[in-house]
C-alpha cells in the first residue's frame, strides 16, 4: 500500500508538471536601453525592454500572470515599469528576504497564442554584471528566471535570453547559406 501511494505521487506530479497549457519564450533587449554609469559601481539602464511571446497553447489557454525575478546580487533597484503591449496589465513588486526583486504582473487583456507581453523598465545594477556571467544565477548574462501562468491553471517558466544582435544573425545566416551551397555541390556531383 505504501509503495502504491509513493508511486501515485510520482505519476500525478509528473503529469501536472509535464503538462503546461502554454509555452512562453522570454527575451530581454539591453541594446534598446540607455546606460548611465552612476560612478559608484552601479549603472542605470533606462527603457530596458522585455518581451514574452506565447508560442504554444493547449485548449485555448492564455497567459494571465507573469513573475520576473531581478536577482539581488545583480540588481539594486527596479523602477518605472511601463507596459507597451497590451497596455492594460498591472504590476505588483515584492522583495524576498534574499534581496531578490520580483515584478508580478497580471492581465487586463490575456495573451493568447501568437501574441506577446512587452514592457519597458528602468533598472540599477552592478556594472560588472554587464560583462561577467558569474554574477547571474541562471549562468548567462541577462538570464533572469521567470514564471508565466495561464487561464487553465497551467504555466511555463524559464530564463530570459538576450535578443540576438544583428551580427550574430548575419553570421548564422552566412553559415546556413554555406551549408546549403556545400550540400547542393555535393549532391550534384553524384548525379
């Protein structure tokens, strides 16, 4: 009986955790921000832009809550959060005992498949964290953990990633074109 109870916990928890009703991808665009060196080892970034895209949805679920973590060892202040798309979301800020700042946002208009939540915020952060990934708990610069919830009680989570720079996209595109050219050349010789 005890082994059946333990086994059922794994089966139920596995199903509940493995079935998010939405899939979300989060990006941060530090290139859109203005950086001001405060002269005290911190920098303020104004108009730092975040975008959270709903890339998958089951049963018509829509994103209605988002929590974004600003780590206390990187960020010292978060201010002036302004929603761009949709503009009718609400924000509540709380700080954990460890000093992590959480921006908890909730829907006015829910975000469905193919839609996105986008906002700007001003942050003050340790200047060294702009170039040193060891400051970041998620292991990469601008990797911030987030959790999204949906209208069916499911959710998704992950960490933000920086928007790729144009040169990175150009490099990847050039590599793909080279691979296509090599493949065409190789297969045309066999004919």
